[in-house]
C-alpha cells in the first residue's frame, strides 16, 4: 500500500525494510528491531520516526517502547486541536530530559527529542480509516485512490 500511495509522487520511495523476503520464514518485526537495524546499517545517520499523534499515544503498548524512546527522535503529526501536553502523559517520567527553554512544539527526552509537527495537521488517521471500513463506510478521499482501490479489492479491515 505504501508503494501504491507513492506511485504518483516520483520523489517518494517506499521502504522495503520490513517487507517479507522470499524463501525466508516469516518473522514478526517490531519497530524497535527495525530502528536498531537502521542504526547498525547507518551508524552516522540521525534517525527520525514519523507517526500520527493518535499512534504515539498508544506507544506504551509497543514492544520495548522505552528503548525506542531512547533510540530515535520522533516527529509527531498533529491532529486538529491536539496539544503537546497529551504526549507527555505517555512518556515515563524518567525518560524526560531537561529543557533549557520551553518550546511549544518539542519535548526534550534524556537521549532524544519529540517534535510536534503542526503544519500538516489532518483529521485523517489510520485508526479512523480502519474503523470506517469495519463499519462499511466510505474512505473515499481519506487515502490515495490507488490505496482505496486495493483495500476494497482485497476486502481489508472488514
């Protein structure tokens, strides 16, 4: 679906980092595993993990999430009306760093930072798309047309 979403945007290249490999038994990938692999393969690069605010609020349910908070910076795509303070609620207090100057769009952690991206605030979330599909409601306009066609053709999230 990432490839379909990128198809009309030549500057976008979807990552195959977690794609299945032919002939290799399936492995359950966790985000922390992928981030650690990127660190090994690109030791001089600074890693940023981009996700929606709704998903970041679920991060305490992720495998080794405290290690993940130490492993890369986060860029959190905001939702309309979303406040940075809501992110602080899911961060263990011992992970919080000291900020020299308050920043309305950043949370300093001990080893990394969390940046709230407000310039692309969207009401659309992957959670909403899946819930609408489960209720047999339209997702037209919420995802790229090719992705919508694929989801409907494969009867995903029903």
